[in-house]
C-alpha cells in the first residue's frame, strides 16, 4: 500500500519492534529514545500509552520496559492467520530433513519480513529486506503484470538490459515452480550501493556511467543466471510460494544451504518445497498458477 504514512504511528511501531527484538532484556526509556533517535518526551508519551493499554510493562525497581500481556490478543490473532502455523512447522521439518536452515518470509508494504527461521545462524524474526531486485522474486513471479513491472523498475527504471533479464528470470521461476537464489547478502548490499551511486542527480562522465550501468546489470541479476553450469554452486536460498485460494502468494518457504550443492540436490529440495507449499496452501499448483 503506497501513500502518505503517519510518523507518530511509525514511532509507536518502532518502539514495539525494538522491545520485541530485545526479548527478555528490559530497556529504560532513555535507552529506547537513544536507539530510535526520538526525544525523551515523545518516548515517554508513547511508553505511557502502551503501558496503560498493557502492551508494555515497567519494572518498578529498574524502571525499564518490556512487552506486556496486552499484546497476547494480537499475537494470538497473528498465529491464527491462514498458512502461518503450518509454514512455521514446515521450517522445522525442512531443517531436519536437509540439514540446512529454513525460513518463512512475508511481504509487508515494500519490505520482506522474516517471520520464522529454523536452524543455522538465527536472524531475529522481524528482520526486513527491501522488496526490490534481486529480493522477492517469488512474490512478484505470481503477481499481476503491473506489479511485476513496478518491481523490475525499482532496479531498472531506464535500463532495458536489466529489465529484460529480470523479466525472463521471473518467467523461469514461475515455470519451474521454485526459485534458486545465488545472491549473497554482501552482493545484495553491493547492488543497493550501485543504485545510490547512479541517482541521476550528478552528471557522470560517460565512461563512469557506462561502467555503472554494466555493474548494475551484473549485481542485480547475479542471483538469476541465464544458464547453469551443471557443476555444484553456492546457493543462498531455494524458495517456493504458498498460494492463497486466488493464486496470490501468501508467504514464502525457503531452504538456505549457503554452501555449494549439485544441481540434482537443488531440484530435490525445490520439488520437496513445491509439495510442501502445495499441501500448506491446499491449492493444486496447476490450478493456482494462472496467468497475471
């Protein structure tokens, strides 16, 4: 959903998310203000309101805050959403089956949010990734043509080479039923950096502009190779979608090898993911995959 945002609401959400990330570690309101770069007065007002509603608790001795029981109703509602509990359970089974980490990812506005992670080095649930190439391809591969174009344009507003390669990659993902991502987090950050260097606000010499254009193509599309070598490759994630009854992607289920694996193992994991996500969605894969 695009449009104007409410800054006061965003600050409340920031406070709740910060306390959630800290788990059982309580924070004083001055610590919260410093970490979120808010004034003490604003932080105090937000915490008082949350405390009055039971969303946070305050330690009378240390005067520090943690999440409160008032959030239990919200948490219960989240856990009753379609597919979520089954997907969370599937991460445990997948991690045990293949010995690699597994995750659930959902889309919130223009971000991808990790809502479950099992095995490996565990990121905090709630970690966000920009919904822009090369990330989120499985979401957009099953989306409408307009959303597909909008996602591509976040990386390639004017570069036809990038746009064409990304469009072809999305078609391959949909035809295959799962995505294989070779993009490491470091490469993803490098792609974002290239984008910030080429904003169009500064007139760059033609040779530098040409180099940036080539780098943008390579970095942005590195996770989507045109062909595979047939040799073992380092795979960041193998991902399949859970589809709702309308054929839209509700969430993503991923396995993260983070090591070199042969093509046949990639196919084994990918096909296993398809069977798992199809069972979770309760929708036949052939019936759900309608043209956007």
